[in-house]
C-alpha cells in the first residue's frame, strides 16, 4: 500500500485526484499507477485501470487470477467491473467512497447476482493517509 | 450502428466475442472499435472502452459531453461506468445482455443514486443482427 499511496501523492502533484494503485503477484509489484484522466485525455485512466492494464500487458495475458490489487480509494463501478473482468484474486483498498464507490457503496457490484467474479475484499488498509491526501487535494482546490 | 456491427463482425473474425462500438460527434464518426481483450492482453479492452479512449485521445480531452456512443451489446458495469465518466450524451445499443449487462439488467448503473451522469439511453437498435453475431460466434465455439 506504500507504493499505492506514493502514486496517489504523485497524481496530486500532477493536478489529478490523488488515487494510486498497485498490482502484486507472488509478493512482487507488477505495476504501479496513479490516477491520470486529465493528463492522458482518457476518462478511463483511473489508477486501478492503469495498473491492471499495465500488469496484463507485462504478463502477456488478459486475466490476472494470481494477482492482487492494492488501491488507496474504494473502486468505482468502472474499476470494480475491470477487477472482475481481470479475475483479480484479492482487493485491498484504503478509504471508502460513499459518493463514487461501487464495492461497499452504491451498486455494490461484487454482491450483484450477475457479477461473474468476486475478489476477496479487504477495506480500510492505509485508510487514514489515503483520505488525508484526498482531503488536502480538494481543500487546496477550493 | 452499421459501423459498430461491422466492427463486431471483425472482432469475431479475430476470435473475440463480437461486440463493436462507435463514437459519433456532430454526425461524424470519431472512433470505431471492436472487442479485443484477448488479442490486446487487456481485460478492459471492450469495444466501448476502446472507442471512448480513442475518441478522447482524438479530441484531446477526457470528457465527451458532445458525443454519442453506439454499441452492438448492452454495456457491462465497467463500460457503463466509463460512459458516465466520459459524460457521453446518448447511448444507443443493440442486444440486451441479461448475463452481463448493467444498463437494463443487473446493477442498472444509470439508475443508481450515486451515478453522477446519465446518458439518454436508446436500446434495441440493430438488435437482431447484433444478437445473431453473438449467437453464431458462441455456437461455432461449442
């Protein structure tokens, strides 16, 4: 989660909402990414999506069933959907997101009957620092 | 929708589940893409995601509020989430997808209170041909 938090801080420095994500396989980091939709002109460029795409590319396959995802914020519907498509084994995340989260909030995607893959979910990892990064970012923008 | 159906047929020819998508702006096609997660080693490479990403890149911005998306199959949660993030104005789609769809089935994302953007939705456009492409693809795979 340290690497994910660092990627989130880096995203903030680039003017993006500070969220960071890391894909880990057999205790080794396969991909690290920060949130970057504005910088990349890509509405799908959330940290989770970028990390999953980079890991899949690095491993040369479209399924990551032996990989875990660490992310500083509760994933949104788009990212939770991608996590299911990628068959991520375990999801660790920091702060909950009542406004945009889709794991413990909103549509709670992994609990939907049509969800075809449910990772193990571990919330609240590094929550305080992840939430502080977001709070400071939005406070400075006001 | 003709271009989206052609992209779906092309995806089938490449061994991918036949779904195609097109982004249109002011009656001009900005991007066309077929489903390609296996070929690209990218679990997020659904037709809608690829078309949205290509359109955003072509237009040099991360929001497509003046664009419409045409897709041959009801979008899944990942793609519906991306459609909301991209602020797509109108969504036209072909066949409904009771197993994986997230617009009229499953989580019905655009009806969720936490959904921050709802496109106008027009289902059933080119439905018969879109469904036939999928049926033939899965029949040939059995």
